[in-house]
């Protein structure tokens, strides 16, 4: 009797494995190739070749392919995360979980600058010098604005036993500042500005790696003041309570870290944007093609999540906004996602605003682009974790 029971258990277990394998290979649990919460596509089936078998690449790729297609994969991941949150684990899915904030995991070992970092800082400053010289050829100016990354802004929120990279980032900032000074380049450090304000928590998201619209407004006003001082131009400015009306989305905000926790961590983060009280008509081009003229891309339905990428529709290789006011100067913004919220404000003060994300724009170098379009003002925006990247 015991032997029969053991055989039935073994057979049942084998059938489950076989059924799971068939489902995994043939269909998986759903047809979507995009993993929404992980913000990536499923791993593709690797190509079988002698070389791939010899170096292990095929088996490694096959393992990832099958793991992405396990039946009920998403359900199991969500429930595991729910359980870990309930247990109060401080580190879940590479996210540091505190009572008030979600932060990226940066390890336990303290980071320090090495010679490679020092060399990279010098190379980054040389790169900025090339942009400034390209603008200076026709009388334009170039400004580099550094902005604290969310984990840098809230570095004191990390548990004591984890590295928050505070010392490392300060060393990087000191080295980059010195390199920029040596070359006579303009550097606007928003970290110092936020320090003077007492680093207000309301300027950054609690579940995302960006500043929120309040933080973008601080950067915008500081930058506009700086540009007026450096250029002597009378640049008009949008100001809340005067000519700028703020709106708040009713859709649930999904931060980049909250997304990694399958939106199970409760957050009061909301997406806010500003609208001029006196509208200015503009046209928009994305990557050389005419586009709908918008500043914030809203979800189609109230039940859909809204993300920081709603600002300017997310990261674009090239975007051009024209207001047909030739009496105003032109602007080029170079950067990554931290420029998106800023762009929804900056455009209003210029005849033309161009923006480039050099991770995606490959048609020509930034220097060639500057020489071709000759913007009056070039602003490079980087967060303080990407000085040298």
C-alpha cells in the first residue's frame, strides 16, 4: 500500500512537471512578451549553435527564456513580494524599503573614488568644454546643471549598515567642480541650492528616482535666474500663483521603485504639472516627425497608472517645440529623463526649444548639432550620479 501511494505521488509530481514544462514551452501563462512591472521584454529563445553550446551561452539563455515563461510567474512574484513586505524585509527586489521611502540598493561596501573615476571626471569635463566651445563659435553660451538623484537627496534615509554612496558622490562633485573651474566652464549645482532650502522632502518622489514637479520648479526658477544673470536677456518666467496653474492627476502614480514592488507599497506620490494661464501655441516634432503638440501624455483611462514618463511623453532622442516668436532666444536642452519635467516649463520662455537625449540620438555628435542649429543657450542637465557616465 505504501509503495502504491509513493508511486502515485511520484507520478502526480511528474505530471505536474510535464504539464508545467509544456505550458512553459508552448504558451507560458499569457501571450504578452512585455513584462509590465519589470519594464522589459521577455528573454527571447537563444539561437542554437556549436559556439553557443561550447561557451554556455545557449544554456544560460535557455534558462532565462524558460524562467520568463513559467506558468503563474507573475502571481508568484507578486505574492512573494507581498509576503516580504508584510515581514518588514528592508531589501526587496533590489529596493531598500523604509517606512517613508523606497530607495535603490547600493550595496554594503563603502564606495571610494579610484583613478579610473578621476580620469572619467576629466574626460567628462573635456566633453563639456567641447560643447561650450561649439556654442561660443557663434556667440552662444553653455551651462551644465547638476541635479541630486533621489537616492542622493535622501541618502540619510538608508539603514546604517548599507552604503548610501554619500561620500563617493561628494568626492565626485568636488572633482568635477574643480575640473569645470580649471576649464572656465559654467556649472550650476542644484545640490547646494536644495541644501540652502533645507532639502525639503516635498521636492522628490518617495517611490521614484526623479524629483517631482515641486523639485523641477525649484530647478527651473534657479536656472532662469542664472540664465538672466549670465546672458543679460529679459527672459519671462512662469510662476505659480501668477501665470502658472498647477494640476494633479487622479491616476495612481507608479514610481520606478514602486513598480519593482508591483505597486504593493502604499505611496502618496502624485503626478503634478503646470499650465500657463495665458496659453502660447506651439508645434512639436519628435525625431524629425511632426507630432501632436503636448507637454504631458495622460493615460487614456482613469484606472491606468501614470508615471514620470508622462512629462514630454518620456525619453525622446530629439524633440523640437516652436512657438513662432522670433524675438525670443532659442534653447537646446541636453540630458536624460531629468530634463523631461523641466522641458514642460522651459519652452514657454523661448522661440524654439530643442532637446536631445544622447542615449538615443545618434545622427550626429552634440557639437555638430549645436553648430548646425546654433541655439542661443545650451543647457546640459545631469543628475549627480551620472557625472562620468
